[in-house]
């Protein structure tokens, strides 16, 4: 679903109490009885509760479910979104939210948000179950044995896991976005001004970038972790100016070189005007080096990087590996702290990790295919942006704007950079055909 904040400002204090009551009742009831909602809301007038229920239902924040024995309601993803945004608003974390999505993952939405000072951040909303109702239907054991309730609960687990890992990775010196806040199934993090690696057609030094990414995989292993989905979709590339070229902090771009040429009269661009910094994102699937399938996840991460560099940059390393057996020997080396243990001690328990892992495994297909990579492996290398998103979801939008019809007033029509080229319909058809053939074989 798409976040729609137009009704956020019109909810009264009683509406919020009733919506919170439905959320609390959902912890023990798949369908929350109306009588329990009245009791949990604690309003003086029972009629007032019913009025609030009507308002919330019309706004699609709760949904009525007619049970054989009683009438009740369940909270929707929209209601869960509103509760998280309301919490951020009260704490002063967010002031406005973009009216459209910057990016769409398999089971998450990415939006640009702003604080009261105008600083732009990223809001990630986990939506587990969006594609799983199609995929998990072939695995009825998972649905039957699931004891933890709703997809909302699993989404909150995914957000909690990602937030705790981002904190631990950031403190350990990894290049990841700065986690700013987490509530329910959402995370607020710093905005990285750089495209995903999959959108980059060429780099000045493919060997150097390749070596840096492999070192990042090995560094994660030293801290006891495997990313589990280490590919061109989850690596942002930030281009920064060197200090001897400019004191500005903005990312280096071609226009800077062109303006330098015009102002100085030089026929050549300055040497080494910028440096590429890979930034790792997306951590809900991250596992420990002690995981039973750790070798498979590690080898898959390595192979994803090798395959992409071979297709896109026509670069193949002469050095074999790295190998999981060698990476295991490096665990804890150079004073590295086991972050898998640290995160478990910080509040994301083993039970929570197991429940989330069971869900991830129930999806069945590997991360590469889930992200939409063509099964035939063709890459024309013509420098055009590739489109690998899943066909079920919308794609990255171009020139997203802020809308004043959000949490607070924010200057309208502020563009958020060059995001992506639109996918071609024939490319979607080809990838769907390839995916179907691959599954049949």
C-alpha cells in the first residue's frame, strides 16, 4: 500500500485513543472485539468510541471483520503507519513527509521526510507480507505454525533488527546510513546523496571499487556478520570531493569539472576530483557467521559482486575468493567485536531473530531473483540504467516532490535528485518470461 497522510491532521485525540486501543487489542486478538475496543480506549461515552471507529474505518486505518461469534476490527498497515508518524511528530523527529515514494523494495517503502529544521532524511516503512501472500501460499506450514500474529508484528521485527544492526555497524566504523529513530515498523535514517550501484554505468577504477566491496564483506565477517543480500541494489555509491579540490561537502559531479574548466581555462579536468564511497543498506536479512547456512549466504554475497562487475564493468578479478573458510579464521581479528552477539544483547532477542528468519526462509527464492535480476544474466553493457525491480511493485520515481498536504507545511515542489529511469514495458515482459522459465526448470 501507499502511504497517504491526508487524514493525519484531522484525527482528534479520541480518534488516536481508539486507534491505539485497536493496536493494543491486536496483541492478543486477530480480530479485536468492539467491546474490548471500548474498554481499552477508556472514553467516557461508548457512543464516542463508535463515532471514532466509524471515522477510522472510513480512512482505512482499521478494517471491520465480521466473525461468526462477534463483530470486531483489525488495524491496517495504514493505521500502523499513522501511529508511527504520530509518535515521530510528537517527539519532533519528523515535520513533513513526501507525498510519493522515492523507492519501493520487495517489502518496504522508502520516502524522503524532513525535520522541523528542514533537514531531509529517509523514512523506511517495512511491509512484510506484501508479496508473501503470493509466495507463502505454497508453504502452508509456515502460515499454520506462525504463532506471532500479524504481518505488522513481523514488520516491526524487521525494522527493529535493521535499526539495531545499523547502530552497531555505525559504531564499528562501517559505511552505513546514520539511524536516527525507530518506531513500530518504520526507521528514520540519514539521506545518502548517491545512486545505487546498479544505476552506475562506469567507474574510473573498477578494480579498486571491487576490492573495497570485498574488503567490506570480509570486515563484516570479522565482526561475526554476513549481510545476506550484498548486491548492487543494496550498495549506494556516494561521490565526494577531495579536500585539495574543494572544501565543500557536496558530492562531486560532472558539472563541477565543467565549471572548473570554464573558470580556469584549463583544457583538462583536475586530477582526482572526487572519490567513490560505497554505503551499505538493507539489513533485515543479516545473519551470524555461526548460522547453519552461513557458508551459502557468504558465498552468495561474494558471487553477486563478482557477477555484477563482470557484466557491468567487464571486470574479473585474477584473485580467487574470498572464501568462507578463510573468513571464519578472521572472526574477532584486530579487536573486532562480535556484533551478532552485541545486537542480541541490545534487545533484539534470539526468539525475535528466529521468528523473522522463519519468515525470510518461507519466501523460498534467493535474494538475487527476489530483487528482479534477469535469470538469463544478460547485460548489454551499453551504459544505460538497468531496471531490476520486482514487477509487482512500482518503481523508483523521478524527481519526487514534497507536498504541503502532509504532517506539516513544507515548501512544495522541492525535487529530490535524479532517482532512476522508468522501466520499459518490453523489459518487464522479458524478465517475467525469463523468471517463469527459470522456475519451471
